[in-house]
C-alpha cells in the first residue's frame, strides 16, 4: 500500500514540508481544492522533491474546461518528469453553478465526457491524431501547432476520479486510471456498491483490476494521550456528520442501517448547527467509518479491514510523535 501526505496551501512553507515528507518515507503528496488553488503547491512539490508523486485529491473538474485541465496536466507532468496524477471530483451543483458560475449536467455523464475530451486533446498532442471531439457538454475541434506543447517526452498524466455513487464510480472504472473512494464510505457500502461498480466500468473498457489504482483514506482516531485521542475522535465525528448531511450520500448511511440520520443532519446543517451535528454520531457509527485504537494498532487495523482493495492511502495519522507516524507508514507500505 502506498502512503501519501497532504500538503498545505502556504506556498512559502511547501518546500520545507515536501522535504520532510520525502524524508519520512511517504510515496506522494496531495492537495485538495478548498480555499486555495490545488495546482500551485504541486509545482513547488515537484521542484523540491526527487521521487514523490504529486496528486490533486481533488481538483474540481467542472470548474474548468477539458482544455484548461489538459494544459495544466501536461505542464505538471512534464515538469515533474512523469510524477503527476490529475485527481478530479465533480463537487455538487450549487457550488458549480453558484460559486464557479459553470454549467451543470448529469454529473456522471458529464465527467465521462470531460475525461474523454482531455484524452482526445492529449492524443492530438502526443500521437498526432486529429482533434475532433464533439459531445453533449464539450466540443474541441481546433488545435494548431502554435498551441501544441513542445515538451512531450513524458506524455499525459494519470487521471483518477473521486466518486461516491454507483454511476460516477462506474465512470471511473471505464475512463480513469484509478479512483479515490470518498472517506465517507463504509466497508459494507464499498463491498456492495463501490467495488462492483468499478468492475462494471473496467469491463466496459476491456481492462482488469490490475490496470486500476484504488485510493482510500478511512477516518483514523488515535493519539498518544487521552486528550489527543478525544480530540481526534471529536474531529472525526464532526467531519462524518458534515458529509452525512449531504442528501446524495444517504445510501452510505443506509448501508449500515442508520439512513434516517441523514435527514436529521441535513436539517441541522441548514440551521448552521455544525458543531452540534457531531454529537449525533455514535461510537458505533464512527467505527464503521474508520479505525480506532492506539498508534501501534492503526496500521494493522487498516490492512486487515481495507488492505484487500486499497492500493494507496492518504489517511491522516493524528499522532504527535514522528517515530510513531513513520512506523505506521512503514507497516502500511510493507503490507
């Protein structure tokens, strides 16, 4: 199992963070699109590391056109000498239409088309194929030599998709190189919904599981002291409650028999009771979403529960001791 670390958005600190992460034995670094651009830190990460893979986890796909993403993907992959993975997610309609002022269609169908459009652009750049992509959401039919990148030795980056529902998951299996299973997932949901959908998508593309990388980062509750443990537990419950308030994620809660919790969390979110929502997450629900225990127990719990399908993880390890964190990483990488 490969292990990645998240890096922050303070560009001044990224070089030092990346050096420490590479020294600690991580395989890659990831950024998430929250309140800053997810690509700029990865440019610095590529500059200040030799082997680390650099990954967006995730960039908002529908906030950008396929051409913009193809250009960014090319530049980061070329500069990093083939170490970049473009991780994309759809976000939800209100953010796409009201925050980014972009179009929203049927998200799974639109994502499928976006990835295929990028691949058509890259096929033009790297293989010389005519650019003639015409779809329902995207149309790319013009590319002149002046706008074709010149540094093409490393080709296109890998593309991975974040997904929760079966339709987007099947699209990932069909057109992407891998998938990020959302942290708001449980083992029953992954086994009954996620993995079968991936297999359906892979079958459509004529590929097998060995051609596809699955990333999954469960919730981790641990700590060296009781205070650290309780802080990690509280933070995890609040994050689970935040995700659980999303109507589209109700099926995940239903898979563990607490589907009715979704409507209650959703109502509280609309009232702005974000912190209070976490109190509705019981210890049993928390246990369904991740691993809970002493630092020395975490790696083995993750491997025994998720090791059969997880190829890499970026799970947060809330321990203050670098030696303990390094031991967890080493255990996960050893499998």
